[in-house]
C-alpha cells in the first residue's frame, strides 16, 4: 500500500516540549525486568541517545533495485540483508511455530496485536536482538519515546489497523540534520519542508523523531499522512490502557483510507543484527539503486560514501535472553 503523504505541510502545528533526562527514570526498570540482566542494567545506566549513526543507502533506494517494507526497515538489517525480494517480509516468516502461519485476526485489534508481538519475537527475539517492552497495567510511561539506550540499540514500534500492520523506528534529529543524503534530497525536493520542521522541533527541545518505509512504494519517510514530522508514533485515535499517557503530539496514521489506529508495542532492537528469511531474496541491482539515488538528488560522492566497504555476511553470536510469553491484555480491542 502506498502511504506517501498527499497533504502539504501548510499550517503550523503547536508542539509541546518533551520530557528530558540524562538517564532513564528508575521506574522504567519494571517495564524491562524480563530482559537479560546485563542488558537491563546497561539500559538503566546509559546516557547514550539510542539512535543509529548511519542509515543504509538501500533504505533511500527501495523499491528500486532493492526492496524492504516497513518490517524489514524497522529491524534495521545489516547491509548484506538488503536485497531485492519476491514478496514482502512478514512478521513470523522465520518462525517455525505453526501458529505463526495463521492469518492475523484484524477483526480483533487486541488479538492481532498479540499475534504480531509473538511473531516479531519468534523471528529475532530468542537471540536477544529484539526485545519487547512491557506496558504493564499502568501503560507505557509518557517518557517512553525519550528513553536512553546503549550504543548499538534503537527503539521501534508497531501499529495496526483494520486490515494491515505498520512499523516505525526512532531517529535522532541532530543525526538527520547532519545526514548528507538528506541534505541533498531536501535541496532537490522537499514537499513537506522536513528540514525546517526538524529544526523547529530541535528548538522546541525535541531530540528524536520517527521514520518509516511505506511498503514497497518508496524510500524512508519522517512524516505522517498530514506531512508532519513524527515525534510521537501513536495515532491520534488510538485508545487502550497501553498508550493512555502518550497523548501529546500524536501522529495521523490514516494513509489513503488505511488507518493504523491501534498501537501494538514498543521494542528495543540491536541494530544490524536482525535477519529475515533468505529464500525470499533476489540479487540486488546496485545500478538501479544508484540511479534511483541520483534521481533523488544525491551526488556520486555521497552515494559512494554510503556504500559499505565490506559485504561479508555478519556472523551473529547471540546471547540468549529469557523472553517470557507475550502478554497484551492491556490492549483494548476495537
């Protein structure tokens, strides 16, 4: 589904100042106490922002010569995993459990949310690459989008609608403003004046925004369906106990009638370590990739600087985490 925003950023939207802290609040520990102990302690003691420093050039190029949908983008795959694909990567593709092949029950948002969490965790959770943050009975805290994470870890989330799901990933505003690829794209075509929006959010005290990829319809985006830079990935109409504290600066995730109006969960991921199913891939066409990047306004120098030097497949030697059964009783079915 093409979820490219169709509305221009025509009016200013008042934004609130986010919660700011040097280290994660002590109460956050209860949301991650099921994590592997050393990871939990690292999360509680770190002052690191918790964003990636390098965005893969293939995230800009998709679907030209390489294909990645929202789920593959959210996983922040190593470059070797960015390939052309016969079919879109789906949660549960790698999972061997029979329940992972049952169609998602979109008629019940609560059940679909539970199914999605289980499949995401079954794909990459057992090796500690993806970690489900529990909302608990109190719901996610209002500062969840601002949490600090150890180097190499990032924050992502999942949302769902009446017939589809979607994934988003947190980015650092400073990192985006310094990104040469974005600078060149914005100099060529900047429909929603994203650079100005990011600069305004930074002045308002924001450190983060959220990115996503629209199926196979185009490159990564930083705005919602209204063309507004996303600082809170929860949809305006989302209800339920899990997101009751996340009511400020909500996004509009209604894309051409496909409305992702239910929030599923937040996840902590280890960047460049997740993998997707290999039997779905087709060799990447780097000529098409580079041509698409040039069409966006990128120079050959920038494209070459973004090209990984070593494409040897990363060998993952994971540490096993104790991941309990997924519980989503906090979610309110619609």
